[in-house]
């Protein structure tokens, strides 16, 4: 229904606001309602007219905001839940002449709505700086990625590992993509099912844009990554020349501070049943191991918990350079483990947190040495936050 004549009709991108880590609580993962308030307040500061506000949310998002998420949102305006919220926002602008407040245009929506270039005065976004949150015009075109010549060379091994994803670590724009956390909003994409769509694996890159390795759709930016290390999952395979076993990497993925991930098989977890996986990956349980990275100031601690897997997990500690014998992990107990320690799942699949430095923390000084890891008391297992 169109707004009354004396009101300014506005539609607001709820997901873009509540997941925007540039807004308070700064850097915190997950959706936060106060971020929506800050954007709405900034809008009211900008315009003296009364607004007729429609809040457009991806289906399921209100529930992610809390038990009474619907009611919490409804105090600000009319709530529209939609399976394709980015498209719905643009339809409201086209059909009702609504102003739209959104984080950014999605590439898929931009393709379907070529008219937005002619009506760019309807689109606004927000900035966060020293003076608080401000509403500014949203450009119809994304800024061209910076591509300075040359750049520091990375190691050949690191380059090879990312080349398959379309990532060139020599390009600052691609390193920026790695330093950013992403979300997939595609309905029923298996990568979108965990943590409200937050991508638990590295994105792929096409034409300098981050795309989902699951569904191929362009990803939405969540915000800068917090302290992030890379986890490598590998298996031991016999060499054909009989020279003993060799490590074969199955999967690498980012582990970000305060974003716990579950390793296992299937949707909603970091899935070890990748294309190149050997058949015995079936011995890994669906939800096998919970990994968690905590970063407070310069103290970074990694924790691992076997979630009661069928074939168990074992922990091998590294002491003065050499790896100790793997020790059985008690199910549902949280173990602290050092970078370069190893954990073996179901006696066959190994994982470690690598010491590679190509993802640079943006909010914390990097020393990244195992010396950062200070011993703390072993804690008992607590339930992981439900996704
Ligand atoms: Zn996807």
C-alpha cells in the first residue's frame, strides 16, 4: 500500500544493517538489533518529515534476532519477510517510489533492475565514522577495484592453494576479499545453512567479486574479519614409489575468532566430504569436532571439542618442534590446542591450524606466534551457540 501523501515512504534493508560490523557492537559477529536502530536514527536525523517505514527482511531473519524478533522489528515499522529480500527492496522502489536504505546493491539484483541507474536518487546507504552513523547516497555502480602493478610475491605453495578459488594473493583487491567475512543468502544453498548464511569456507572470486562456492551467487559482505587463522585438513596417503606416507590436503578454511565451526560431513558444518575426499571420510561423524578460536587483546587461544563422534578424535601436541603421540580426547570436553598441534578425526583425517599469515587481522596487532598462546585452565564443555 502506498504511503500517505504527507509521509516519506522508505524501505530498509534489515540484514544489511544488523550484520554490519562497522556499526556498534563493532566487529561483533551475528545480527544485532541496535545496529538497525542506529541506521533508523541516522535517517530521522537527516529528514524532518515523518517516514512511512517498511523493514524488509530475508525470511527467517527476525527469528535470528531473538525469540520475539518479529515484535522487536515491528516497533520500528511494517515488517515484510521475503525469500528474496534484496529483490523485494528494489520492487518497492520501482512500484511505490519508495526511498531505499540498503548496505549495497547486490550484483544479481542490479542485473534484474537496470532501471536503478536512472533513479539513483532513491537509494541511500550509511557510513560509520567519528561523528556516528550518517546517511549518504548509494552509487549505482560499485567502485572499480584498485589494482596497483606488482605487489609482494607470496610463496608458491600459498598461491597454488588459492589459485583454484580464483584468488590471486598478489592483488590487493583479492587480499581484501580474504580479509572480509561473507554471507550467502541463496535459499537452500548448503553453505548458507550454517550461522545464518555466514560462509565458513573461503569464497571464490570471479571478476574481482566474491561468489559462493556452493551456489555461485555473489556474496554479501558482512564486515572485516576479526582475528583469523587458517585450518588445514589432510589425509596420509602412501606414495606409489613406496617411500612412505605423504600428506594430501583435502580442504583449507578460515577460523575466525568467536565464530565456532563444526567439522563433519553434510550441510550446516564445514563439510569434509569434498569431491576429492577418500572413501573413508565416511568414518567422520556428521558433527564431529567443534573448533573455536578466542582472541582477547594479544592472547589467542584455540579450543577443540569432540562432539561425541562415533570414531573419536585424538590430539597430538607439538613440543619443542616435534609432534607427540596422539592422545584420545574425551567426548564433549574442550581441549586447548596450540598452533601446529594436530588433531586426528576417526583415526584417518588430520587437521591443524596453520601459521600462514596471508590473512591479516585488521583490528589487532599481529604477532601470531605460538608464544601468544598462553596456557589457561581447561574448561568443561559448554553447548555451542545454536546456529
Ligand atoms: Zn551459496
